[in-house]
C-alpha cells in the first residue's frame, strides 16, 4: 500500500505547467490567428449591414406599392439626404443619400410637399455608408400599383461604404435592381453591383 501511494505521489510531483517559452509561443500563435480573423469578421459585419439596408429599401418599395393600391393615390419612395429635418426632401439626381422615405403624393407632382402624409421614414445609415441611384432617385407608384409612366423611374440603387465595390470576384457593395413593373431584387455579386454603378454614372462615388 505504501509503495503504491509513493508511486502516485511521485507522478504527481513530476507534473508541471507551461514553461515561459511555451506560454510565449502559445500567445504568439493566438495573436496571429486573431489578426487574421478580425479583418474577415469586420468585412462580414459591414457586408451584412449593406445587405440589410438593401432589403429594407426593397421592403419599403413593396410598402409603397401596397399603399398606392390601398389609398388609390400616387405614392412615392424617394431617397433623401436630410431625413432628420422637420420636412425631409427627395435627394434628386446625382446626390448621395443616406436614407429614404415613403409618402402619399397628394398633388401627384412626384416630389414631397409639406403636409403630404409620410407613410414610412427610414432612419439614416451609419456614417461612411452612402446610397446612390439613377434617374431622380425615386420610384413613383401610380394608384394601379405599378410605376407611373409620367415620371422617370429609378432602376438601380447602389449601397456602398469606404471599402468601394470590391476586388477580383469579391463584392463589398450591394445593389437593388428595380424592374419596370416595380419589382425589386437585391444583388451582391461584383458583376451585378458594377453594372448598377455603371448605369447610375459618375455620381455613384464609391471609392
């Protein structure tokens, strides 16, 4: 019995923790792994933010179509650069926007006038993120639920930040493509996003 206990104590005595060198090597490996993971995680978060913005705008487009039918009135979805103002205004052509809103276009002139009912007001995007679109940067829905033939309609909306469009086959921006019938699709491939930027023109100032 004493012999067995003695052997056990001997083994216990021989157990040891990390040496200082082993600890330093472990910390170095950990630091390398973290440095590789952080940029990828940051890109993932930023990409998800732009995708969410595109999906939110698509949902607002669907709201505008539904409200035009329900109210039997022209309804406008327009981008804006001053969503926090007491009276927001549509951004207009070649302007970088950071939000949008949906309103009932009571006088059917295609732009927002004080007193017209605001149906939906989207909060501004994060600093450094911008929205660019072609035409008048608005989609004007007739009471039929389809885009009005009396106005130029936005068909390409680009969401981007300071990272630009992307490199090689990796897209870092997002775009909402709007058909002539008023249906929308959010795209995330570099080819589709680049095509949207080209359609918008030089005002789409993604770096």
